[in-house]
C-alpha cells in the first residue's frame, strides 16, 4: 500500500491523487452549493407559505373575529351593511368569511364604524337626529316612519335607529363607503339575491353552531329543530340548504317512504331505524317537507292520520339526542298555527324562521337573474335585452311593481314565458332590435299569475298572521310591505241596495 510521504508537516500526493482529491473537493463544494440553494429555496418557500397563510387569514377572517379585533360588535356591522344598502356578497360570504374589500374598508374606517355603533346604541328623538345630521325634522321623521315602528311613548326612538342610516337615505354624502366596492359581483355569481335581513336573522339563530363559546359564556345551546315557514314557492328548501351550508352540516332530505316501514336488502327497516343511523353520522341536517301536515295537532277539527302520529312520536323520542350527536332537523311548513304544541316546546322545534315572498326590489333582481342566466354576450336574447336596456335592473322595476305577493316560482314562470314570447316574435321578424313592449310583458304576467289563486292569497294572509305573532320585532318592514301588497287584491264591496222602492226625500221636499 502506498503511504503518505512526510515532510515539513504536510503530506505530498501524486498527480492522480491530487486530481482525485480535487474532484472530491469540487463535488463537496457542489453539494454544499446545492444545499445552500435548497436551504435558500426552503426558506423562500417557508416565507411564501407564511405570507400565503397571512393572506389566507386576511381573506378568510370571520366576521366575529374582525369585529372583536376592531372593538365593534358584529351586530353593529350587520346593521351597517343593511343601513347603507351594501350588497351582501361584497361584504361577507354565507359562512361569514369577510371579503377583502370590506375588511379593508372596516380597518381603514374603524373610527367611523365605532361612531356609527355608538349612535346606534343611543336613544334619540327626531329633533336630536335632525340636529346631528343637519336635515329637516319632517324629512327625518318620514324616513324613520317608513322603516321603523319602534318608538317609545316619550317620543324617543329605540337604539336600533341609526342617524347615519337616516342621513344616507336623505342623500347624505357617504361616497367614501362605496368607493371600496367598485367592482360589483354579477347577479350570476351571487350566493343569493337580496334577503339581507333574513340572512342576518338566520345567522343569529345559528350562532351557537358557529361559536361554541356561546354555550360556555351564556348557556345558549344549539337548536335541535328549526321550522322554516312561508307560502308555497317562497324558497324554504333553498334556505334549508343554505342553513346546512352555513353550519357545515350534510344536507339529507327525509323522503316520504322513510317515514313508513320498508324492506332494504331483505331487511325490515322503519323511520326510527333511519334516525338511529343518522345519529351515528357526523354533522347532519335532516330536512322534512310538509312539516305542518305531519306535525298537525290532534283535535276535534283535525283528524291526524295514524302514520303521522307515529312519526311525531318517533321524532319527539329521538330529538333529545340531536344536539349532542350534531344533528339538526329542518322542517318546511306553510303555516305553524296548527302544529302540535309539544312539537314547538323548548328544546324541540322552538326556532321559527319566516321565509317571505320577495319584495319589489328583490323581484326586479330575480327577473334579471332569470332572464340573463347562462347567456353569452353574443347570444340573441342577450343582444335583445341589451338593446332594450333590459340587461339592467331599473328596466324591471315597473314589472316588479305589478307582481304584488308573487312567489319566487311565479317570477321564474314569468321569466320563462317572456323568453318564449320574445323568441317567437324574433322568429317572425328576425329583428335583433325588437322592442320588449308592454304587450309581451302583460302576456307573460297573465301566464305567471295563473298560480295567484284565492287559495294562495289565503296562504299569504295566514303567513302574515303567523309572522306577526312569532317574528314581528325582527321583520316589521317586510310584514308591513307584504300586508300592503295583499290588501291591494282585496275587493271593495259595493254598498248593498235595500230591498223595495227608494224614495228621494230631497225631491219630495221640493
């Protein structure tokens, strides 16, 4: 074996050995260089990840978290969104994640929002509001009376009246608010149209699902059962799905055949077995349609079917386990007036959510959504809509005003009928600039109004009665508007003429 030759304290190598060592050193340097590069890339990747996570937190911050950080109540923020007529989809998502534009606005204008909340919490008279916003008292009073009925006997308004909201409705300059929301979300991309008040009401009901601290701090428990009530076609199934989405539960519809005994793979099963299996699953929202018919109160006037009585018994037997097993049942009803009282008892189906037909503003938006859904810019219908300026909401305001008490279903029917009528007219004329005139609109209105029967109007009246009893404080303005629309259909009876000859006393005197 070769040895190192020793001399002056350093070893000498041959040429081959020197090349070998040099090669090793080069490889070592290369490896070190690669390690440094990988380490740098790793650091950059970690940094990017941190930045990305920060951005994710920024974008996905919950409304309650933002409110807590800015020292503003989430209720004040919700009310601000409604007072200033901000599009809900521009501010928060349906699971209460704050949108980027709204978070930026809230952070940069937190002092204004705190001032808004302070004013909202204060009791104040018309005179004080008028002095604050420098507007005439009579105008202030008119605005408040159109949207509020909560006046104390001493002439002061409750704390739910905002001076800033009144000022905004009277033309106050709050452009700095709207500058943050320049890019409007198209109707096609919105989670839903309108119904901000209902959405925020539902968010309050669902708070125990979204914030477990509610149970610890206040002893407020998750509801086991929720009833969505409203006239046919108002969107109860839509809102049931939306509730499941908001709380992160799987939506499972209870089919009618589940309520009776059946055979699956040769094994007998019944509704009780179905519920037991659902209790074993994680986070399930069970939806039961025709809830008011199934849960009908048994009395002299109502003869409840034996199968429905059995269903009531099964649900009431299992409902005590719902909250602990992360199950909630959602019932859909036209009315809650004749539901068995035991079903509505605390801890059972004690949360009632009214689902209103759309108001005039919402009807206009729904028409435009239905008319333009899925259309490309070069499609014939879109060109015709655009030529008539019917691709914008204002075109449909007049039509909407004629659709008093119309359900969502009726509005969709109107839109489909109008599309067909426009298509038929185009096929006759081949004119892309045809006019969507009143004849076309009236024809579609008549067709859609076929569902506007006496029975439907009676259902609207019953719904109003239920809403006034159960939810008057939460939906005063909607109830008032719907009542006025319903009353427009009430026929004015002519005075009955008395039987027999009528004498004109005035003529006799002459």
